[in-house]
């Protein structure tokens, strides 16, 4: 699976000037600041993105389920070999 940087390098030749400006503005806004507030600001400017109300708060983390038997990931690896 390609890294984000590799995907960006592959995509770069096909983006137009507007997309390049948005990307550059996003990168500049993320440097030296917390990522989450900058990301929320960026997404809030997009009319297609609707952020949930702040009343919901953070998502609680559920404890992991411990099953019996062979883990599914091990079964998938065996199938692919």
C-alpha cells in the first residue's frame, strides 16, 4: 500500500492551480499548529462537509473483544499463502 507521500507525488502532475493553492494553504496552516483544529477549520470551509455539533463530545473507546480460536487475521494470511 503506497504511503500518503507517494500518493501525493503520483497525483501532483494531474492537479490544477486551484487544487494546488488549497493544498499549499492546508500544508501551511498545519505547520506549527495542532492538526485537529486546523483540519476542522479546513473542513468547515467546505460546504459539502457537515461537522457534528460539539454537544456530542469525544467518542468513547470500547474495550476489545477477546475471542477463542484462531484470530481472523491469521486465517486470512494462511489463505493468501
